[in-house]
């Protein structure tokens, strides 16, 4: 089989059958986390339980294990579990205990990041908005009100986990817990109170006596009882405090997506390079953020302007499919690292610098050695003489030699298929159940626009104030929508009297819809990250009372930065009427009436069962603002992930069988500039590198988990369309592997898979040798060999060698490889 194949088989067997089931004692020294007294290599991945469904959890966790992980990391989301004061929710996809037990059932460890601040591109960073109702409240500092509530929630979570025996000290999977989150990034903004607060966090955490170590990420001066850890694209040059292990809590596997943003990608070559260098230079625990990103269901997306998809270009995509080649390329690295666990955690190591960003690291233990050859030069391949042999290491890559002689893995040489995913109409779509919908509609009723603001006959659910209020305080984060309503009496003697005036609104909102005397006069929304603007539109005055109704809309509350609790949202003013002669009437201190939410939501139009069934109409209008649409569709057969193509709509929210699948905004196009057709993995990665999807909808596809769908009965789709659109373009699709494109170097095995129940139906191309456009050398048996091995199978495995394919005609010194394109 050859040295490489024997080694890979051995390490795959090792990682498949030797994962731990439980632990009783977790400690650490300056080298590694110690489990039952033994130093361990931990390879972890973030999977956030609220960003998928309980039905998806077993598959996601299993795929993580199959990908070579031995731990799963998650945040705990305060505002999801306590959306209203002392009203807790651990049901459905918020069942933290169930999620932890499923991790344990797979024989994996868990890392629990309680925070309770999470950032995570999650609404308000995970904080419940009701915290602002306390007097003298300031988040994340030495503030009695905040620390008291943080203590109450964190203690409740710890007690819940303890009751289920989920900490390792109780035989559970949780080996580490985190208090606070990335506080070092903002601690300087809080001065001495910030330092006192972080010390309080540490003392409080220790008082909970969970029996496993506590970590603090991005906190270089963390209290001694805490382990400080690194977050970032690269952490090989991070060094923790004395006598603490080198841990990496967030290795950003890709990047998040914004409304109006392009699609970010981080290559498998660069991500594996970062991982290999981390372990080369003494790291012993790293976690992918994210390993599965998932979906921001409902109103959970933060930002502002974080999209509903949280795919993150993670090794497992939003829908639960393997993101190849990233998943497979990393799996091989994980297997290799785990096979070297003992020597990496107990061995002595020596680093040698060759110049030009080239280095070697040799680990030795009891006569056994492993070696890393690392080239951090972002332009040049470098050849070195290492222990009497010449090795050429590609630019921006790491070669791993488990015996310090034979290279068995290089981060820049990907031997894993690239899966080309397609979104297909279901086969039964010919019956017109999936794209020829029968639509109904009804208007969003604004009866409050026409009602007097007189308090003697107050509107239901309306509050009053003689000032402009912070939107998040009024809504308590129960809705994206808040009406600001007032009126002004005008007659001929008023200095602003005339046929027209300009309504000028200074807005810290994300979207503003303005109505004057019941008529819509304009809409404006922010772009380019500037979340404040001035709205100006002309309006016709009438004698007597003129009504002004302003609908302010948020698109996720700020989730990162210092003092996010002090950031106000909505219409903060001033609000003025401006006459043509520039005379102004300031309405900011008028009596304002506030109404939270949409009338349709109050009536339950998004639900399957509603008493307003008779109020839906046929003959739907197109491009009409503030309208509800409803239709039904059948569930596609099979097990492939289901998505809605919402192209043609403007902006709004969608529900399937009463489940809010998130905000949608397909009309918001990404900028036309800044994308690449191919990505050079070499050099430091950032979220603005390797972008695609320029000029297209920033999110066109919306995930509908199969657990939301009915197996036999039709499904109900309800849309609230805010901007106006055409629902007739909507379709239901399934996501699957359309093609598998692969390259593998000689000495490796090429594995092809359709990642599901589909089979390989056709080999479009196969060439062993030097499969370039010129085709300088090639085995004539290439196509037939691959067809025989793969056609009609869900997956196949082929040894890449002349023994398999026959003579290629390539020179002995030439590196040969196999290139294949297969259809599923």
C-alpha cells in the first residue's frame, strides 16, 4: 500500500475508534489541557445549536466527528433563553442540555462558552434588551445592576448543566467553560472599572465550582485563575501567560455575510496552513469558528445588517452538506495530528529559522521524531536541505513529515474533491406543486394612521411621550417595527403655512417609511455601514390637523463594540417641518404616540391557524409595499436540504408552517466590484479577500429545515413584503452535489462522493499524469479506470499511481496527479 496509505489508514482507524467517551478530571499545565492526567490534542469546531434544528444536530455532530474533530464548541445565547425578564425558554432548538448530550453520545468533548456576551453576529451580542430597563445600567463593566443579572443567568445555566451531569467532573463531555468574551478588545474603553469587572468575572466563575478550567478569550491580562486564549485568522505567534497552554478558541474558517455584501471565502489551503502552523509552534487546542455556521432564524441576526444565512464558508455548509474540499482536506490534517498526539504534547521541540520566512520544527520523544517544514513566504516556493535531504515547500504552506523523512501532507496540495453544489427543482415539480403557486394576499392594515392621537380614546397597544424615544427600549426587542406618530395643527397664520413643506427626519434607524396625512411620501434605508441619515421629502399641508406617521425598522441590533448598550436606535430627531422660506417647526418635543409591530403579526397572519382566513384575496398585486402573501407547497421527496428561491421579492420576513425562517432581502444587490474568479490562497486572509457574487442578490436562497415541513400535507408559506415585489418568481429547490471535481497527487487515494443518496452517473473527464491544458503526459487508461471504479456508486476510492492507471509517459522527476470531473 505504501507508507502514506498505511499511515492514513492507521490514523483514520485511530480517530474513528479512539475518541473518548467521558472524562472525570480536567486540568492543564503549560503545554496542554490534561484529561485524566494525560495531555491531549483538542481539535474542536463551533456548532451553534440555535442556528440549526434538533433534527439536524445528530448529523452535524456525526459529520464533525467523521471530519476528525474530538470536541464541539458553542456559545450560550442569553436573549434566546430569557427573551423577557425571568421568562425562560429551553425548548426546540434552544434545548442546550439535549445538544450537549448528543455531543456526549458521539464520544466527543464539549467547550461551553457561557459569556454571557457572545458577539457572534447575533442580535445585540446575545444580551436581552430588557436589561436596559434597570436604573443606572451599564453593560460589561463594574456595574451592580449588570453584574447581578449576569450572575443570575450564568448561575442558572451552570446549575442546569450540573443537574444533567454534563461537566467532565461529573462524567459529562464539557471540558472547558468560558466567562466573558473578547473583553480585551474593548477593556481600555472602560478604564479601571473594566479591570475590576474582569477580576470580578474570574472570581465569580471560580465560585461556581464546575470542576473544569475556565477560559477567557482575547484577554491578554486575564486573572491567574483563567486561561487566556487567542481568536483570529492566525494564532501561531500567540503566546499565553506563563504556565498556561496555547489555546485557539476561534480560528475563523471563513467570514460572515451582510445584506448588500459579497460572498466571502477562505480557501482550504490557507485554513489548513493556519492550523498546521499553530500545532507546529506548540499549540494544543484549536477551534474552528465556525465548523457549521447555520441560519439566523427569526430575528436573531445581529449587526446591523447581518444576513439570514450564517454559512460562514465553514467545513459544513449552512444546510448541513460537506463543504468540499475544505472538510476533506482538513480531515486528513486532523487525522495526522491526532496520530502524533503523544509526541506533540510530551516531546521536546526545536525550531530552526532558514530565513525568508522558512522554518522547521522537530519534535522528539523516546527516540521518535516528527517534523514540520513551514514556509510563510507568500510568494516563493523554497527548497531547503533538511537533514541531508532536499525538500521543496510551496509558498504559504506547511509540510508534515511524521518520521522526519517522508512528507505525507502539505497544506497547499489538496487531494480532496471540490463539490459543485446545485439547487434543483424537485423531480415532482412537473406536477406544478413547487413553482406554479396559487397565491393569496391581503394588505397590512394601518388603521392607526387614521385614528386621532387624543388620549381620551387611546389606541390599543399605544404608549405616549413628549419626546423621541430609543426604539429598542420601546419595542423591548419584540419587533423590528416601531411606529412614531404625531400631529400638528396648521392654519394660514402659521409661519410655515403653504401648499408644501419638507418633512425632515434625523434618523438612527436602518429603514424609514414616512407617511403624511395617511399618504406614503417616501422610504429610505442606510447603505455602506452608515447607520444614521437625514430623510427629506415634500408633503402637502392641509388646514387643521396634519398627521405624521413614521415607521422605523431595525435590521439587527449592534452586536460588537464597547458600550453597545448606549447606542440608541430609531428616530432620535430632530423631526422638523421646513417651509420653502426655510422657516422650521420642530416637532421633536411634540406628543408622540408609539405602536410596536405589525398589525398582521398581531392578528397571527404568519400562523397556520388564524381566525382571519376569510380576509385573504386572489388576484395578487405586484410591487406593492406592506402586503402579506400566502401560498402552499408540497415537501420535496428525498433527504436533500430544501431552500426557497425568493428572487423577485423586496424585503421582509418569511414563515413556513408558522416557523420564521428569517428576514429576507433579495433585492439588495452586492456591489459589482471587488470579486475574483480564482483565489490566490497565499498571503494573509481577511474577510475582504476571495469574494464572489458581485452584482447579484446578496442573499437569494433561504433554508427551510425539513423538520419545519409536513411529510404528507401541504406546507403553508407566508410572506410579509415590506418594499414590494413579485412572488410569482418564487420556487422551492433542493440542494445537492451536482458535480465532483478533484485533483489528487501520486501516492494518495482520491475519494469521490455525491454526499448523499445519489450515485455517480457519469465521468466527464479523467486524466492521470500532468493534466494541464497542454496535456504533456497522460495515461490513456485514465477514463476507463475511473469509470469502472465509480459509475453507479455513491462513492469510490482510487489509488493514484501508475500501478492503477498504467504508464503515463511523464518523467520520473515529474510530480504526477489525477484530475477527475464526475456528475452525480
